[in-house]
């Protein structure tokens, strides 16, 4: 067996948008990911569900996995021929153990690649609106660690640091905050020098305390700040250009439950508006293949006056079966097409097809009612959809006496993903919204987290009424998109946050 390769990848300070393009490429191709505790949950949620994850959680005072064991894991997985990503918070070689891991890999002849990451030393102050240099205040910046080996105080030359007159940035320094501030003051630093402690920087719930260095430890204790946090000391701290929280979804944490690989559009929009997004694919979809029933229907496609689609994936499955049967798309020339909403219609258009009917209200019942009105006396309708599709569609056709063939083209299964990050966010009251694009995503969400859980505080953003109905079964608060699209869901959340920030509503304004 050939030897694999290890990639030391910097995950950045937490915001998934700060993971580099190369880092994302490598992460998506990994067989195994060995990750630190400081890697943000949004970035962890980018790891494909089929990738094996080894948690090497290392926080101050809680080194659950010794470094030697981490080294052995990297060697073992690489020698098994795997592509291994060692995912580290910030930059992999700045105040981490990246150098020690490189030594171990080199000693055993394991190929490796270093993928630098955005360091928290610069990104966290930037997200707090603090420039680390400024011509009027600081012409140099100095990055230091506030932590040494267990039980040891930081070994710092405070006299030299004070003489530098530059910006001082201490990583992992919260536990030694009193010693650091005391050392700087003893070395002659002006007690009025501005300083800041920045907690969970670049994340939705980031917090900061800005104070003169003399009173900073007391102010931080009063605020209850906890790690991970960094300390910035210097006159630049009085320059606060706050911007992160001012974005339409700034300060919000949103859970997206759509299947992996089908949530990109929604995630991109939410992150673009400032949200911290955790992907939590609660279901997976799989085309029914082979599908003899669909093959038979396609062979007699001229029998149908209409073909109706209830999801973009249904369109994909239908057209893939046509391709497999070497069936020319012109065979659909006599068939009118219906789509449940704009996203499904767009998927048809991407394949050179155009929907003849899209209901104004993007839901199964409206689709069924519309088809019932449009269908002629002898028209038969082909429904291409999930095996577990909502009965609202067929009920409308049954009432009108319209003949149809309810043709399953894909199945929906519960996904098996790590629910811990989402459970922690919910337990801490930090998940502002959970998005649901189908009733099955609601059921998958509850299945992963447990049916006995109290969901009454969860704000569910639902793509339509059928999804809302399922969410209310579990007593979730609900907000419904005006149109069944990712764009409309994002707009509803931005509208809600705008009202909240203006003080016109509380945290959530939901239907009962």
C-alpha cells in the first residue's frame, strides 16, 4: 500500500468565510480529518459526512489528547494510504504544535503540505473594528503567546515590550491577563493605555471589553469573558470601527438542515449577509435506480398531458433516467411541464425546458389545485417526486377526479452526522434560526437531536406551509418564507433581524 499524505491546514479564527480556497479544496478531498477544539463549528460542518473525523480537542487546561498521540494518529492514517488533513485553528504554525507535527512526519518520511491560515491575531481585531497598525498610533505589531507549559507563567520581557511602543497582541492570554497587565504596568506602561479583550472573535456571538490597561482585568471579570479570547494592547484600541454586527444578519447563528451539497445557495446568501452558519444536513436524497416504474412511464410518455415536479432534485432524477434510456428530450414536446416553485422551474430552465405552470403560492396543495383547473377532461398527469411526498398534492387531484401516476423518483433517508455542535448551540441559546426546506428535514432534525427534547424555543424558518405544519408538530416557533426559495427564506430572516435591531420586536416574531 502506498503512503498517503498529510496536509497541515489553518482553519482561520472561526468564521467559515475565512477558510482559504486551498484549505477548502483539501478539506473536501480528505479521507480523515484530525481537528482541534478551536476550529469553528461552521468550518467543521463543511467536512463531508462520509469523511472520518478524529477530534484532538486541545483547550487551555483541557488537553484531552496528548501531542504524542496526535502525532501517532497522523502517522498511522498516512501509512494506511489516507489523505489526512490536520485542521488547526488560525495558522497551523503560529503558537500551535505544527512544528512538532512536521518533525514527526519528516522523521518517518511522510509527504506533507502546509496550507497557511488566517491568523486570529489580525482577523479578530479586524472583526472588532480595531486596526492593529496606524501611522498616528503604532508603526509595529508584536504577536506573543500568553500561555506557557502547564503551571508556568508567561516568560515575557515586559521592559522591552513597553519600549517597543507598538501594538501588542497576546494569543491565549486570558488566563494570565492579570499577570500580563501587571507586568506591563510595572515596566512603566501608562496605566491609561487602551487595551481590549476580544472573545470568540469573527463568530456570531463575539464580545469585547475595551478599557485602560490598568482596569482591564477587573472589567473582563465583570463582563464574564471566557476563552477563546485574545488581548490587544495599544493606542489603536481606541479606534473602534464596528461593522460586523451591523450587517443584516450580523451576530446571528443559523442552522441549515438541507442535504449536503444542496444547501450551497442558502448558505452563501446567509454568510454573505453576516450570519454564522452551521451546516447540519438532516436528510440525504438518493435517486431510485434502477427505477422500472419510471422507465415504463417514460416509454409511454405520450400518454401524459402534464409532468409535474416538486423539487429540483426530482427534475435531476427524471432527466437522468431519460438520459440513461437514451431518450431524446424532444419526446417531451407534447407534454406540458409544471413546477412547484421558482427553484424547480429554474432547474428545468437549466436543461432547456420551461415550466408551463408555476403556482403563485409555492406549495404542493397550490400545485395540485392549479393542475386540477388546467387539466382537460381526459388529461393524465405524471408526478415526479419523492417517494415520501406530501399527500397535499394528490389530495387536490383526487378531489377534482383528475387521473395521475404518482411516480417516486428519489428516496429520502435520515442522515448520520455529529449533532454535538448543534446541540451545544441550542443548549446555550445561541441558535437564532433553524432553516427547514421540507417536512422531512424537520423530522430528520428531531430524529438526530431526540424527540424528547423541548423545541419550543427553536425558531424554525420554513420554506412553505407543509414544512411549517410539520415543525408545529414538535412545537417549534415558525416563520414562513413568502415564496418557496432560498432567497425568500434569507429575506424573512433579514426582515426579522431588522425589526429586532430596531427594537420593534423581540428576538423572534413568529406564528403561533
